[in-house]
C-alpha cells in the first residue's frame, strides 16, 4: 500500500519546476546561438565564393579577348582607346585589354561578363566595380577591374582587386 501511494504522488506531478524550465531554456539558447553563428559563417563563405567566381570570370573573359586581339589583324596591342570588331562583336580595348570605367554596356568589360547578383558602378574613368547585392557592405564584397589605359609604364596588364571583408 505504501508503494502505491509513492507511485500515485509521482504520477500526480504535472508540469516542470521553474529550475527545469530555466535549464531547458538556457540549453536551447546556447544551441540557437551556435547554429546562428554557423549559419552566418556559411552565408559569408557563400558570398565570398560568389566574389571569387566573378573574379575568375572577369579574368578569363579579359584574357580571352586579349588573346583574340593578338590574332586579329585590325587589333593593335600597342594602342589605347581602340574599338575593334572581332567575331561580330565590338570591343573597346586599351592595349588589347577590355576597357573599363567610361560607360556601362558599351562594349566594355561589363558588357561581356555575367554579373548576375551583382550591381555595377563606375568608380572613375578607368575602373568598373562589381558589388555583390544583398550583403551588409556591398562595396567591400566586390571585384574591381582597372583597365590598362592610365598605366603607360606598365600597360601590358589589367588589374583586378577582390574585396571580401564586407561579405
């Protein structure tokens, strides 16, 4: 009979004590914090990979056009500010490299690169910046393309800058 009363008392207990509720809440809070931090790290990594992808695409496109310029009879890699038609497309070139920074969508670098998910701006007359949209700091999650026009001592190359601190 004594044993039956203990079982009845134990079964009558409804709910949890305040301490048990606080302990469960604290554990769930710590787990939520850890998952949030991991999700933030993953989104930063995904954004950084998008910037890396665009940098690779700009580099590959520019190198391809420069290689075509070397093979094309109307293209002069020792001349700046030329417009050359190759394979039915018009390219604005400086020393055989794609132009940047003067206008948008006018046979310059942004016209030949797929920058979906990025916004584009002209920084100055020789620089085009592709900024990843929907990031905390788009200007610091970007790829900047500097053409070869204003570098007469070293006009053999374009310059790409990648920034991922704001991703």
